[in-house]
């Protein structure tokens, strides 16, 4: 099975005031088939971790490494990372004017596989995945995320996840802003991906609510750019009761 190893990762973000260190030595190992919840207060660096894995140009890795089956991800371009089997569902999915969802998905699939999918099976797959996510067929012909509601954007991210079949996915607050019905639908999609492809998952969330639907194997608490504590699913239950205050005062 594949393994994603994050070792002593240091990341700075470019700001108007210069380079600001955010991640200060993160260690994390995810095997395919495992789900790791990354929890933590706002501003603790969760999205920074997601962007560093995906290769966002604004986030500069100043130390450490990210290895996918021993290969240095940090040396790969963004598209090479996707081809290697990494996927990011962004906290704030971007709109792509002028590109329909159907074209976007087919282009992404073609780029990742190195060949175009057979048209009839692909169309069936897209249709089935959209039905599973209770997305109206009209979303295939609309421009990517353009004018989508917050919940529709999150479903669209999971549609990509189900169709592109990565080895490892980072879901950045896919749960935030979803009502209970949408949360269930999105969680079912993630669970299908876990079951059918043995996905390795980094589930970034501020709240414990989604963990009722997507059961984590491990929970890591981010505070101030570091993993302040880690444990099994029971750690999420403790956070539910105690919140992040204890970790924040420890860090201060
Ligand atoms: P989280 O996802 O846990 O809420 P982030 O990774 O988004 O945290 O942010 C961590 C810290 O980095 C915050 O203090 C945030 O303000 C800062 N930060 C992140 N991105 C930028 C940016 N593009 N410009 C300035 N500061 C940033
Ligand atoms: Mg945040
Ligand atoms: Mg964030």
C-alpha cells in the first residue's frame, strides 16, 4: 500500500510584510486506507498544510519533506502531484469561468491518467456520481463553481474526488457551511471513495460534527503550526467536550 510521509515540515506564507512562518515542524504519516482528522482552532495552519501538499506557489516550504512512496513531492509540479495521486478539496473552491464542469472533469481525468477516458463509460460514471451526490444533471454544463452555493461547491469537490480516484486526498473544511442533509450526502461520497479505492484521507475540520459520519482512525490537533496532540477517535470526543482552550493556553 502507498504511504504519504510528512517530515518536519516548515512552511512560510508570503505576505505584504514579508515571509511569515506558519508551519513549524509537522510530522504526519498517512497510509492508504487510513483516515486522519486534522483538527484545530482558526489560524493554526491547517489550510497551510493542505496548500503545501498541493503545491500552492504562495506557500514556501522552508524545511522538511513530503514523500509519496519515497518520492519527494516537493520537487513535483502541481500537475505532477495530481498525476502521482494527490488531491485537494479546497476550503474555498475557485470558480472557473468559461469552463464547463463536464469539460473540466474530462480534462482533469485525461491529464491524470495520461489518456482520455472511453466516452460512454465515462459519461455513465459522471452521471452516476452526480446522482449519488444529488446533483442535478444541469451542473455538468454549468461553468465550474460559477454561481454555485457554498454547499454546491463542496459537493462539486467531492464529485471530483469520486471521479478522479486519487490515492490520497486532503479535504479542507469540506464540512463547513453544510446543513445536516448536505453533510450526510458529502460524507457518503467520501465514504464511497474510501471503500472503493482505499483512499488515504487527511480530513481537515474545525468541528467534530463530520466525524460522526466519516470515522477517523487517528486525530491530530494543530495549534500554532504544530501537532499539539494526537490520538485515536476518542481524542475528537474530548475536543467536543473541552474545546481547544486547553491546547491554546498550553501553547501560550
Ligand atoms: P487554518 O486553516 O488553521 O485556519 P491557515 O493555514 O489558513 O489556518 O492560516 C494560518 C496562519 O497563516 C493565520 O494566521 C493566517 O492569517 C496566516 N496566513 C495564511 N495564509 C495567509 C496569506 N495568504 N497572507 C497572510 N497570512 C496568511
Ligand atoms: Mg480557518
Ligand atoms: Mg483553513
